[in-house]
C-alpha cells in the first residue's frame, strides 16, 4: 500500500479502496494506522 500511495499520491481514497477491494472506511483507518494521512495536491490559484 505504501508503494501505491507513493506512485499515485493524488488518487482519491474511494478510488484506492476500489483498487484494493476494500471499503473506503477500512482504507482510511489503515492509512491512519500506518501514518500515511495526506491531502490531495491542488494546483496554485492564479491571482
């Protein structure tokens, strides 16, 4: 799972959960337990 997060850092948790065949809540719990909480990278807002 760590490699998946490194390879696809901007994937939604729902998409990642579908790829692993688990529910989103289970994935969220596992990521937090592993210390892999993250926020999606957003492009800068033009001024």
